């Protein structure tokens, strides 16, 4: 069964600190993996996308990694800001790209 | 501005009263989809459409209907809403979801009492 599991469920960190969110998947055949940021009350917005051959992708203070062998991805946030408070959702594309499997998300809260 | 527009943003209704949530996109995307989001469960696909007049069930289609008469619009219809359909709903569109990702609407928070 195609599944995406994220950890932790929620996380609280102090402003300026770094954090890493995890995503494990059992999706086959794998097409690509995308991290979305969802602010409260808004729709998700794409942060990064990685295909099978890519193992690192950065978008400003966000860096995603992918290990296709172990089927794991991480999202690292550097020097966190209050505006990083959001839910972060890992999404894996299967079946040649049109079937998306969503993780339940990690809720991040950045405190001052 | 490229966007997906959903209406209404908030809706409270009573059990059994038919309702429609509208969705419109201005990006000429072929692919449109409806998701519901519930705490701890993530986004689950209700219905999707790969083009005009082509619709298919997603993972949780029971109690919902959709139509795709025009490329830009993809309304979600609840013929007889029930309390278990209380949720946050998102419409999304894309040329090819797996390759380009989705553009999501801002969501519709539906409460059925």
C-alpha cells in the first residue's frame, strides 16, 4: 500500500534555531517527492521537488534531501523565523506522476 | 495573477441541505482535483478530472459529486450533506500534477450540523 509517514507530528522551536522534519514513504513506482508549506487557513504551497536522481534541493533557508534507496526524505530549516510556523507536508508522486500520496504533515511552531 | 479560487471560504449548513462549493482556475490547467483535509489524516482526494467532461473517483468519493463542463471550473456538490462531511476542502489544479505539482485554492471550511 502506498503510504507517506511524517515525523514528528508537531514541533516547537525557538526563533533562530534549526530543525529537521522527516518523511518516509512506501510508494511505488516512485516519480518524485515534493515538500509543501501550509499556513493556517491557507492552501499548501510547494517548496521543493526532487526526482529519483536528485538527493539535495534548496530553496532559501529550506533544504530537502532524498535517499531513494532507503525511501526517506528530510526537510531542514535553517535559522528559523516566526513566519516558518506552519504545517509541512511531504507528497510523493506515484504511477507515472498523476497519483499523489500525501503525508499527514508536521506542524511547526516557532517561538520568539 | 495565476490562482485557484474557491467559494465560499466558510460555510455552515444543516444535514440534508444540498450545497455546491465552486472552484475556478485561470491557468488553463487540464487537471483539477478536490481534496478534504481532516486533523491527523492529511489530504485525501475526493474526485479529480483530467480534462473537460472527464472525471474520476479519488480515495473518498462517497457523498460527493463533481462536474467539469468547462476547463476552468470544477464545482463540488454535496447532494445531502452529513456531519461526517464537516471538513476543510481544497480545490487544486495542474498541467501534470506529478511533474509540476498542484496550485491549491485557499480552502473552504464546511460545517454540517
